[in-house]
């Protein structure tokens, strides 16, 4: 059932319990390696490097568009095992256990299930045991396409959403399906918000 | 300046600021100076310099003692190791960013400069100013004028 929700405040700061706990997990440690799937932004670079960490940034949705195209047809291509393998090798060619945290934001929603499975396998391998992954899912469960955003970190518990236009979702997500995405991971914590989002913090 | 119709493959060592607006493949070193990838530049190389500014397209790693900057509409794919970095909105960047202290990068640079200046075979192009006039690389002969 879709929950009535307050409208998303675009371009405004948003407090995030999930993000706060993600960064709390990095406290008192330096020289960690963090992935940011939202692409390189000065805000995120400045914040994460000011904590003493190294950042790997990629606009993964842009990479997906370049590899598989856009629109509904792209979802069919995202089910092609050869195309998936090529995408993973070109874009997610990470060493085993090389990252201490991952900011995945809303990207997982836009992968077709076969691609999503491959991406999750790769992320699981790339993250060290105990590393946290922060992701966001839309609470608009039954909609075929939803808005996508860029995310700018303002502080350890706040970020700003910048609209990037509507995108076709790979599948519909509810709590059960989100848990299935992270099956085999050590733990998952949900953070419900007043607007259209559901945040999850997952431990490798 | 390396003009937009110039294509160079090999090692470039510069003892002045350099602007690359052509097609470069190899390695570029300007340890005490600035390397600019111009808006028409298509660089497939690793770059070591005091400052690196990307206005065009670059595929390769950057090591910049002072600063690395990627401007709007530019594209950089590679790892960056520097003491300061600036990525403008609208720029495309994919890779890792490692902020290090300036003195540790300068120590690496000085060690590189102190090494014997061995010229590689004909693939190395060294640009040394004989005067204050700019150095131009001729596209046909790749010789410094």
C-alpha cells in the first residue's frame, strides 16, 4: 500500500538517520576507502576526504545508460549475461575486500533483477567484512518510473537531493524484496522517513 | 602549447607550464609546473605536475603536488592523488581521489627530479624554454621550435 507522504523538498537539506549511522560506523578511523555511486561532486569529495578517507566515485546510472541504453528496452539488455559481465568488468572492477563503506543512494532501484544480482555480488566481494552500505529506496512501490536524484552530502547527517529526471525502475521494492536484495549480508536496518523514501543501512 | 592538430605518443617532460590541446598518449611530467588539458585535448596518459587542470578529455592517473581541477564539461577517468581537488558541477569524473599532504607529494617529486636525467630513446620530448618565448611543437616533425 502506498503511504501518503509529504512532498520531497528538492534542493533542500534533508536529515538522514541512515547517513548519520553510516558515518558513525567510520568514526575514529582514517584512511578508509569509500565508494560513492552518485558520481563525483565537490560536496561529497570535500566531506569524505576531510574525514581522512579516500573516495572512489562513479556516476553508476550514467555508466548503466552508456552500457545498456535508456528506457524500457534497456531493461531487456540488462538481462543479457554477456552485457552484464562486460558492464561489471568495465565499471565495477574492484579488488576483493578493498572498500570500507559504500554510498549507493537510490541506484539499486534502477537495475533489472539480473543486473542487480550481479552488482550486489560484486559489492559484497568488494566491501570488507563489517563495512556499511547505505541505500535509498522509493516508497512509491507500484510506480513504473520514479524520480532519480543526485545526492550532495552537507554533513554527517544531512544531504541535499537534486533532481535528475524520471527513470524506469528495475522492479518494485517493498521491505521483503529489499531484504532479499541483501540476503546473506550480516544485518540490515530500515529507517522510515516522512517523505517518499526508505533508507537502509546494511552491514557486510 | 600543444595545438589541437598535434598528436604525440611518448613521454613528455616539461620545465614550464604546458597546455595540451591535441592528442597525447604516454606520460607527462611537469613536476614544478602546471599541465592544462585544453578544451580540445584528448589525453591518454599519466600526469605528474604541480597543478593539473582538465578542460577536455583525459584518461589516466594524476599526481598533482598542489592542485587538480576538472572543469565543467571536462571528462576525467583515472585516479587522482593531490593535496587539493576541485570538480566543477557538470564535469564527469570516474576514479579514486586520494588527498595527501603537500610535503609528501613534493618529497616524491623531488626524488623524481633528483634522478639522473636520462633521455629515453626518440620517444621522449623535452620542452625546455630557451627564453621567455613560448615553445611550440611542430606537428610534422615533433621538434621544439
